[in-house]
């Protein structure tokens, strides 16, 4: 009986340690993700500023409206990233996928706008 109790205790403790390591790994991934996404957001900000300057030089309202839309989208993503808290690994993975997709979409829109400016 003591052996069985020791085995169960050891199994539970081992599962807890493994779970704790998994959570710590996810939290590290979370911090790395936020850092990487902030760098990408900074890069997008620079590109939007470039577009804004070109739009003002050309004086076209349509271009300025496009830039405003891109700025608004970037600001929403920045706010989502700023508010992001680590709640669970599952929620983080979902957010990470959706956020990266939104950021890629915004980047594609910026690149398209930059090309049309040339």
C-alpha cells in the first residue's frame, strides 16, 4: 500500500512539474512573441510615416484616407498587443495566430500602398 501511495504521489508530482515547465515555456514564448510583434509594429509605423509623407507631397485626399485607414488598423493592433495578458497557453496560441495574420494583412496593405506610390 505504501508503495502504491508513493507511486501515485510521484506520478502526480511529476505531472505537476511537467505542467509547470510547460506553462513557463509558454510564458517565455509569450514574452518573446510580444517583443517580436512590437518590433514588427515599429517597422510598420516607419512605413506608414513614409506613406504619409508621400501622400502629403502629392496632396491627394484618397492617399491620405488610405494612410489614415492603415494608421487606424495599426493602432488597433498595437492596443490589442498592449492589452495582451497571459491567461492560458490555448488562448495565447489562438491570439498569436490571429494577431500574426492581422499583422501580415496590414503589412500587405502597406506594401501595396507603397508600390502604388512609386
